[in-house]
C-alpha cells in the first residue's frame, strides 16, 4: 500500500483484512510511512497523515508518536490544520503528559482570535483536557469570553468554565458574576450553559448557593416561558419546548430549594404548572415530569404538591417502558418513609410489578412491597408476598424470605398466624433462609405454650411431606403419632443426602429412647463429619454410663 493513500482507502484496506495478523501488518506499514513523513520539514499532507493516525488510535493501536505533530499543527495559521491538531490533542494528550503544557500558549492566542470557530476549537480543547495549571493560566480569558457579544462563543465558554471549576474549585468566584448575567440571554444554548455553570458553582460553595437564591424569580420566569410557550420548531422535541433546558433548570431549582422554605414557596406554583401541563404520553415529557417529581420531593413543598408528585410516579408504574417503571419504584422507595400514605394508594400497582419479567423491576417491586407492609394490611400483603416467594427467581428467595420474616415479626396479628407464616416460608424456601431463623422460631414456639401441640404436629407433617412441592399451611389435621413414627421420620432425615451436618446433629439429638436408638447412634460414631461424630460418641457414652438415670427421669 502506498504511503500517500487517502484515509478512505486505508480504512478500506484495514476492514478487508481477513485476520488480525493481516490487519496489524497494514497498520504497521501505514504507521511507518506516517512517522517518516512527520520527520520531513516540508510536509504538505500533515493534516491528512494525522487524521489517519487518529483512526489508528481509535482502533486501539499505539499512536503516541503523533503528539508533537498535534502541537505543531495547533500552532499552524491554517484552520484546516489547526482543526485536526486540536482534535488530535483531545484524543492523544491528557493533563498528565508534559506535551499538553506546550499548547497552553497556542490556546491562549486562539482564545483571542478573530475567527469564532478558531476560538471554539481552543475552548473545546481546554474543556476536554485542560490541567489544573492550564486552567489557572487561562481562567481570565474564559471569564472575558463569558462577557462577549457572540452567543456561539458564550455558550462554549460557559461549559469550559464548568471544567475549570471542577479542576480548581477556588476559581468559582471568578465566574459567578458572569454566570448570573448570562441568565438574561435569550439564546437557549447560552442559557443551558449558564444553568450548568451555576449548578456547579452552587454545589461546591454554600455562600455562592445563598447568593444565587436571589435569581430564583428569573429562573421561574424562564421556566414558565418554556412551559407555556407555543410551538417553536427551533427548540421543540416531540411537542416539548427545549426539554434539555427544562431539565437543567429543574435540577437547579432543586438545589436552590433544598432545606430552604422561602425558596421552596417561590417555586411551588411553577412546579404545579409543569406537573399538570407536561405531556406524559411521550418519553421526552416523562423526562421533564420525573425531574419535576425529584424537585418536589427534595424541597420543602406543600403536601398537595407532594401527593401530585407521588401520583405521577404511580402513573409511571403503568408505563410499558420497564426503565420508567424501574425509576418510579426507585423514587417511591426513597419517600415511602415520609409519604407512606400517599405511596400506599398505589399498593396494588406495585404488587402487580412483582409479576414483571424484568429481574431488576421485580427486585425493586419486592423491596417496595416489603416497605408497604403495615398492621392494617399485613394479611393481604403477606398473602401476595408468600405467593411471590413460591415462584420468584432463586436469587431473590433469600431476600424475600428475610423481608417476610421481619414483617411478620413486626406486624403479626396473632402468634398462630406468625407461626404459620414462618412455617410456610420454611417449607417454600427453607434452603434460602438465614441460620438464625430456626432459633427464632423455637423461641416463638416456646413462648406460645397453648400452641405447642398444634405447632409440633404441623412440623411433623412437614417433615413427612416433600417440602419442595407442598406447603405445610394446608396440613392442619392433628392425629395420634407414636414414638416409632417419630423415630422413622428422624431416621429418614439422618439418612437423607439433602441433610447437612447441622440438620443431622439436631436429628441425632432427639434419639433418646429404646435399643433401636443405640444401633442408629452407633453408626455415626465413625462419621467423617467431626461434629456429628462427637455427638454420636457422647450419646453412646451416656447410654453406657448413665443409662439407669434415663428410666428414673422417665418416671
């Protein structure tokens, strides 16, 4: 391949390579040719070669040898070369490399250039890879451009100022006066950049936040103009006037109104207008509504407005888009503690989301459903949650079982209901419950002496039943059980491959009568499990040394 091939031909040659080795060969030959031409003093195709090198860099191959060429092309008087040079600097350089310092003077000169597009290139590069040292040196130039008459330059200067504030927090005070004056602009691009800059300034300095609360009326007027304005083809997106600017303003209003009653009161009417006048049938409208809801819930808003916000989230739960349902439940989860009654109105919709096919939506629905359980709805909610437990994915069983246990312990209407619920969970998801569940159940049974007979029979029936298929809650009949019946059941547990060491030890602990027991216990005297072996040896010792005491105790 000739070293002077156009970029399109080089791309075609790379894409036609049949193997990775062949592709590397094409790129190595081309890089060698580009490197040789970079060393030539009179090279008329510099921008052409650097463009090819940038494509090679995008494919993941080394292109660091083009860094100095970027520096030289940025200093070129030609716009075509300067454009490719700045693009190369943004891709090949970063603030950690010394070569980036070499372009500081070129950027400063271009910020004062008579051509707005050259100024734009310098602003974009500084905003992309400007180091803290570069930002300190060039911050006065950016402040000057924020006050320029050209809207195209001002919007880019505002976004460049955002990068500078993030790099050097102390420089925020320098841009605050200019940022405030930009709110009087009519150009939406400038307004958007100004709002982003003000958000950055307010988040980093409480004193600046307090000063910008004075511009709240201006922001409210701008937002009202967007909400109530007619169709504008320049800013319209699916019937919504500049939703990007609306979202940014709402985010700034949220910051200004947080923990401030006066600022919150000033924006209550506006937020109500946005919530009622924004079309919720399209994704763009839902984005604005969601930002409105977040603002309402984060400021000291009126109770009626908060109910309206929760109702909007309730409508989101009915949306066909799973992403919208997910963010609705995430937001409801955050406020269920403070606006419990308002969220309770949407309990039925939330429970329906337990049947969603999406795993993330199902998990959020489970967490929210558990948070909605109360003393007044514990029976109905527990019925739905137990039904969900029987069919939920394996990765959710442990979380669901734990949540049901906590809710039952907190809101159980009776001890019998509490015991039934725990047994239902154990027979449905016994392998996924926490280890402390069994001791807690034993304590609960111990405290309910009048339910001992009922509970023991239910546990016995569960032991005889295939607990992976049948719930114990349907096995309520009580019949006479002999000692041999119990021994048969315990022996089955001991011999089952599904029984772990702890289960086997507990089963062995209940063998306390008859010669039949001695033969069973002696088998485990040489068990590979140390704990089980120790239990068996100890019981054998008891049988031999203290057998006479057992009869006295029995009498």
